């Protein structure tokens, strides 16, 4: 599969991935999905720890098949001078370097941005860390959970009378990864506009996990600065916008109903048979509804108590009220919308066992992303990549013998 010619909008772009777990690898994964040649450096001693995370098949994480798809795995002992020299050679040939080590680690290996820039001014390096490359916290370990907490997401998540909760996925790392992709594309555009791969101006993309989360925090800052308002936890409701909440139907399913538009609210109340609320002049606008949030939510829940999920959705669809069941993965896998959009891809493991993976997003009309192969075996591409750098088979054999690879 690795012999297939890469296609996609990033075909011809070389990416070196130096990092583990989620933020850096997810960033590089998206570049690989859209055609970039991504070479992932792993430790010979077990590789990326995510290979052993969560549900395993034959000792390897199912997550790995997604997180490392389209990547080439090369093992290098970064404690070895020869290993670091190979990594530096790959870095200087790359269009983009993606890394998520603690600030200062790459500099110790002679792989820091400023060190590479001296040789190749067109170097683009995406650096993902907990707190960024500067500031008093830059040297602290930064996990997604800390970024979510410091960036504001955890504070507003959950119910007001309980401690904050986390989202059930590593949202902080993933949001940082998306910022890394955006930054890489901007830097690539600037490099090409200023002379291209060999003559253009590269730059460092400094992504901090907490800042990536903070970037999603809507109007928190001006609300506090101007009005002294601290947004608090509101459970399943959308703060200050009524009604938009999560309710439970008679069969125990959860449904989100967003009746917060003025005309939508009236249609919702009429569909529920609450003519009194539909015609109440105080409820014609959102500011009036906010004052009676509990009353409105109680009315909607009372109606949901009389409906199972299917009947509720049928009534709300007929009234043109935005509503949706809260899906589990089981719901997704059989949903007509997911299926019509081709949101699952069929692949197989090396032993022939079939497996479905999530399809690639976003969908580009002319140059869509595609899965060329699922997550590779550890060091699967050692020989291929090293030969491309000019090493002979004897050189490669000697490095394997000396535990450089």
C-alpha cells in the first residue's frame, strides 16, 4: 500500500512528525489524510504509547489504526547521535515539522526551530505544548485536561450544583491539533508566497493547548470585562439563550431541543399544545424568555414525558423546530445521514480482519482526503525512508545491529 502514489491537495508536501499521543500526531494525521507524506519518528522501544491505549487488537490499539493512518513509521533511537543525525536530515528536507515535546527538548537534540532555520530559512515548525514556547509555565508538563481547565472549558461544563465535568474525549488535545493544522497551512501559504520551498520564509507555529481551548470561549472576556459577568455551569442548557436544553423522553432517551429563535419558540409551544406560552407577549423575545427559563424548561420536559423519542422527533420535525437525539456510536453506525454522507470506511487489518474507520473530514469537492493505509507497524518504513536518504542496505543493517533503529 505504501507504494501507492500520494494524491490530494497536499501531495508533494513532506512532513516530519516528532511527538507522541494526541495533539501532535492528530495534527500530522490530518496532513497525511490530505496527501502529505508524513514520516513519524518513534522510539524503537515500543513506539508511540498510544499504540497501547484503550481497546486493543493483537496488542495494538484500535485508535492507532485511525491516528496513524497514511503515516510512515520510522524508528530512531534519539539517545543515539546517529539517530539524531538522521532525524535532523529528515527535518531539513521536510516542508513542515510537527512536534509536541516539552519546550527545550528539540534544542537539546540540535533540532530546534532556530537551529534548523539557520540551515533552511524556509523551515516551518508546528510546536504544540501545554503552555506555549514562552512564559513562566512553558517548562511545565501540559496535558489536554490541564489545557481544558486553564482555558475555561471545564469551568462552564456540567451542572451548577456539582463539580465541573470533562467531555468524554480528549477535546483539548484535538482542538490544539486543529489549530496546528490551520497554522501550518497559513505558514505554508506564506512560505510559497515569499519564494517557495527553498527560497521562501518559514516560521514557527506556536500552539498552546490552553490557548486553543481559550480561543473557543466565545464572549467570556468582554462579558466579564464590561459587565463583570462570570459565565457559570448550566448543565445541558445554552447559557442566556432560551430554550435550548437537553430533555428526556418517556423511553429514557435524551433529546436536544433548540427553540431559541423567536419564531421557532412560538412553533415549539404550539406543537406542544401550549397556546398560552406561544401567545405570551413577555416570551416573544429571548430577553423575556431568559427571565422565565425554569418555567419554559419545565413545560418542555412535561411534554417530553408524554412522548417517546421517535414521536417527539416526528412532531418537532413537522413544526420545523431544531431537535435531535443524543447519539451513541451505536446510533451513528446505523443512521441514514451518516451513511448517506459516507462517514464510515471499510478497511482490514494485516490478517484480513475487517474494521470500519471514521471517514475523513472536511469533504473537499475536487481534492478529497483518503485513507491509503491504516496505522503502520512499528518501524514498517525504516528501510524505505532510509534508502531515500541515501543509506545502503549495509548501512541500515549496521544501524539495526547497533540499535540506532
